C-alpha cells in the first residue's frame, strides 16, 4: 500500500497522535486534514514527530522571549 502523505510504496500503519498534536500539524501545513486517521509510513511518521519537536521548541522559545 502506498503512503497517502508521500505517495511512496512503503509499509503503512495507523499512528496515534493527540488531538493537540494533530491540530498543530494541520495548522503548520505538515499534515493535510484529509489524512488525519489515515495510515502513514515510517518516514512520514518520523518527519511529523520531528516537526512537532521543532514546533514545540519554537513555541517555548517565543513564550520565554515574551516573558
């Protein structure tokens, strides 16, 4: 089965992200809303995890600068 996010023929499986994480990924343009709850490949999962980690770091840095 091909991954609906990257269209490569990789093994896909369902991944669990919190609602907050999904909302962040969709708002940042990392995940199309139509792909929520769709199985994705390992490479896309790693990319999304990295985007969440990077995004969390950026949000934390902006909050500390604002304080």
